[in-house]
C-alpha cells in the first residue's frame, strides 16, 4: 500500500511540473498550446538517448531543456503569422509530427519499442528508499517550480502576460513586444516540462512515442481547467483531483470486480464528470485566478 501511495504521489508531482509549465503559457499568457506534451517527450528522449550513449543523466536533462526551449522559440515565432485558434492547431500538428518521427526513426529513438532500461536516479539505494528519495526530489522541484511560478505570475512579467492575454492591442500600445512575451512564456514552460519528461523517463525506466500522445496534453488541460487557469494553487489542486480519480478506480475494480476495459472507461468517465461539473458550476475552476482591478 505504501509503495502505491509513493508511486501515485510521484506521478502526480511529475504531472504537476508539466501542468505548471502549461500554466505559464495558457494561464498567464492565454496561449492555446495543444502540443505541450512534445516538450516532455523531448526531455524523455534526450535523457534516454544520452544515457544509452553512456552520458550523464544531468547532461541528458540539460540537452532536453535546450531542445525544448528551441522548439518553444520556433513555435512562438510561428504565432506571428497565425491567429490564436490556428496557432493551437499548429502546435498539435507539430507534436504529432515529432511523435511520428520518434516512432519511425528506430536508429535514434528505438522506434515504436522506445528506449528501455533507463536507470533510476537513485537505483543505488535499497527499496523502498530509492522510491522515497525520488519522491522527495520531485517534491522539492515541484515546490520550487510552484514558488517561482507564483512569483513570476505576480511580478512585472506576469502582469505583462496577463495584459497581453486580455488586451493585446493595449499591451502593444504600451510598448510591450508581444512576440518576445509569447516566446519567453512558451520557452519557460517548455523548459519546466522537459525537466518533468526527463524525470518521467527515469521513473518509468522508459521513453517511447506514447509519451507524446495528444491525449496527454488534453489531460494536462483538464487539470488546469478543473483547478483554475492562471492560479498556481489551483493548478496543483487540479492535478491532485485528477490523480485521485486515477488512483481510486483500481480500488473500485477490486471491490466490484470490473474488467480492465471497464475500469479504463470508468476512469475517463469519472474525470469527464468532474470536468463537466466544474464547467457547469465552477467555470473558472475550483480555485479561480484573482486579478487585481483598478476601481
């Protein structure tokens, strides 16, 4: 039971890092990034390829961050030519292109089989202390990311992003470079998400194309919408709610003897019901963003 709780909290922490990265773009800047999971995929693959070649895990994480930031810069610059909705579709297409490349370029990524046998960061420790140490590392990173995201959102940069989100023409008239703001928001979120992807590869000892499925991005969007876009505490609450729904279904399966297919459908249905309830009664999330207004 303790191992199950540790595993659930660890995965929740990793998804929390990804969700905070998406919040920098969608919550503060209002950017419809539907290919956000590609940044996590880059972090996971960079770690797997580097470790497989005999390199350091820290080097792999650093390469993943640099690749994700480069992709984020390109995606943000693409936004100059597209409207918000078309830009969101373009990000989804880019993520699918990367997933297709990862699936077919077996010489580099292992193809559909992915890259296996990625060592854990604390494999030298005995069980269960290796899992506890990994959870502690994820918790520290998550706390640091939440603190930094909150400071960033309440600072000058965060206020500029919110102004761009609400009144882009006014932001431009006030001298803000909207392309620069968009680029910095996407690149910051990409770096944080790449770190989460690297951690996920170490934790699962695997990196594969399934890490970049569009469903993963929409799961992160669900967490943000349930918790509250633009609110760091709300995002973390949304992550906990969704992960709790994931964790409770196996207990229901054992208690009522559901099949695996039924349990999978129940998990999706339960998360869908929670999202629908929030959209109907708490449209801005369980902990909505608080914006200071001038009377």
